C-alpha cells in the first residue's frame, strides 16, 4: 500500500498570535525509506547526526545548496505536497466565521458566496492596523482569541467592549455585528468544543491533495512528537468516517468521503528517513515564509522556495487583496455546507 510520510512545523495550539511562530504548515511525501535513505546519503554523505532535521541543518550556511538540491530532487521525482498558512490570517478568517457570518445568515445572506469571507478577512488583516491603530487591532484579535477559547461570559463581554471602543465604523461590514452585540455571533463564539486550534484546517488541506495524488487506498505515517498527536487524532476520525458525500471547496479542490486514506501510524523519526525528508520540506517552507515577513535572514528564501515547487505541489493560505481573483477562485463553491458538515461530524 502506498504511504505518505507527513511532518509539521509551526504548531502553537490555540495561540495563533505567537510572534515567534507566524506560520504553520505540513508536508507529505510518498517515498520509501530505502529511497529516502539514498537521497539523504547523496546530499549529506557526511551526516553524523542521528537524523536529518531542517532546524539543525539550517544553522550552517554551508548546508544551503545541499538542502535546496535535496528538496529539488524530492519534488521532481516523488509525489509531494506542502501547505503553509499565516496563522494571524487564519484567526481573521475564524473571526469572519463566528463573529460576522452568523449575523448575515440570520438575515438570509450567504456570507460565504464566492469567497466573500476570504476577501473581508484579507481586508481586515491588511488595513485593520492602519484604520484602527496597530495596538487597538492587536487588542481586538487577542480578545477574540481569548473569547473563542475560554468561552467565559467575561471574555466575550470584553471582546464586545473592545470592538465598541475602537473606530469600528471604519469597517462596519466586519466589525458591526459585534459592535451591535449580535446575539447570534456571541452564541457562535460560545459554541462548545470550538477553539482557535487550526490543526484541522492544515490537515484537511493537506489530505485533500494526497487524496488526489494517491491512485488507490493509502496510509499515512508521522513522527511521535507531541505536536502531531492532534493531527493523529484527526486522521483517525477522517478514516473512520464512512458516509458518502462530496463538497466543492475551490476551483481546483474538493473534499470527498469516504477517503482513500485507510491507515495512520506513528513512527520514530530517527527510524524513518521518509519522515525526515518531510521535515526538511516543511521546515524550509515555513522558514522561508517567516523570513519574508520578518525580513530576518534565512538560509532558504521565499524566492528559493518558489523556484523549487510547481503549482500543484504547494498550497498556501495567505491574505490577498485581489478580490476579483478570490471571487473567481471560489465561485460556486460549497464553503457553507462544508463548514456545517465538519462542525456536525468532527
């Protein structure tokens, strides 16, 4: 059975505002341990460490070309997919889902039509600090993150007050519902089980592509790290869900149950060269994205990454103010139905 090895980077649980870990992502590669071992030996013949780890290798400039060449060979010759998202943008999207959309739903408006939620989240993300003031915007998003995770009456009240105190009229489409204390939005934020943890979104995006790449039933293996325990639990739920249903997500992506994925196992990354290759892929991608935003130097730049990947090997969730492109990409999708379905079953 075909196996995709998976690794993640940047996971901070509920905290999407972590300044040191701006991006989160995961990579998957279909490669045998034998071929992965050969690839590692070819590019790092003098490796003395017990395993190949991007974070360790990236500390030395002399490893830059070796890391790039290893990734280039992996991406050219094996089925690979990497997903990277800006966690602050994901929090803004979550704000749309629970602090905005219920208000429009109650008034018979499909807020998700043609990706309107993505466009408004991008607008809030990009212009919010300028319109509202950087500190006020940061306080707003912090208050939202606290409210959606603690669900206490005090935290939710603090969120409403934080919106009312700022110049919410500058962006009423996004901030008006909370400023008016819309009960349907407050109820949505207080939904039991709802958190700001985006492991589900990362994994769902990654698996949507492995489902396309796999010719038949396949399995997934990943490291035993604490961060991946959340991913493991979600994968088991995906596998056990046997209801037949399909949703159109975007112009190029869909989600269909039951999955071809039929098994998930945990392995020691020291004993899995394939997982080590996945670690390098996602480690480099997240590091490059982080350095582009922070302007800090990175061994591998965003331009390097763009030159390595083809379009069907890379997924990103980043803000975009090209609203026409967003609308075309998400035209006639079933975003609302998919969100409702996942909320009910997972």
